[in-house]
C-alpha cells in the first residue's frame, strides 16, 4: 500500500470512527478518467474529508505553510498533506488564479481527479455564495465531468475561531456528474458563467443551503 492509500485509509477510518458520517452517491464517481470535484465549503476540514471519503484520489489546494513547517509538528503536517495529495499554494493566491487553474488543468490532462471550491473560500455564515468562474473554465476547457458535492454539518467540526476539532456527525452528498461540451480555453465569458451557475445549482440542491447572489468576499485559500 502506497503512502497516499495508507494516509487516506487511516484518515477515512478515523473520520468514520469519530464522526460516523453519512455518505451518499459514491456510485456517481467515475472509476477512471479526469474529474472535477466541486463541493460547497463550510469548514477548514472540508478538503480532508472529501479526499478521505471519495473512492478515488482528488487533489485540492492547501496553504504552502502546511508544507514548510519545522519540528515534529511541521514534519507531520507536511507528511499528511502530501499523503492526501494536496497541492501547495501561497497564502493569498486565489483558487481561480491563472497559475492555479493551469496546475489543475495539467492534472486533468493526466486523467487525475481535482477538487475546486467554486465559492473560492469557506462560508462563515452557512450561505452558499455565487460561484467564481474558474470551475466553469476548467469544465469547458477540458470537457471533464464535474462532480457536485454537498457537505452538510461540517462547520460543526471546527467552528470559526476555535482550534480544536469536535467529532460531529456530518453528511456528504455526491451528485450526478455534469458534462459540458469541450471547447478548449477559447470560450466566451457568458458560456463560462452559465456552466458555473449550472454547477452551483446542483451543489445547492445537494446541500440545501440558502443562497446568495453575491461573491464571498474573502479570497484567501483556506
């Protein structure tokens, strides 16, 4: 068993034992080929939860500082985030930035699974914010299916302002893959916006959240 499989298996077992999550729709995840996993974002832990519970690897961005710490804690954090397949990104760099999207594009072209939060950052008030169009750009550029994911209750695992994780039940709903015609990078902004809105509609149906027509103003990756 490789490092990734061992880390993900151990994390999945820990989550299952402490939180007893409800996971629906695993059969909707294609067994092979590129996929774009698009969840709502309520908790610092969301990426780890999705990476552990998905039936195949999914690469999310994580703050670069998680990979550069020193001492025992630093080494453990670096080993963990590398083990679950996270991609380091500098603090303040937007998930929808050109360089970040090119990184995800490269992974998709290799047939891998990537994760991106259309909202850009986590919602502090539980509202589902308007999606930024990076996810639409990826979907149209590559033609890879988008897997919408609705996370429910993950904000209770580590409420904002608290450092400790509290084991709590949560639900992860995986929706039917959304497919868009592959246009390559030369597509119109309205087409990208339309694809993004379609993805957000699917996420909202899964998560049941109240929606906002505004963007989440915080742009720092969490």
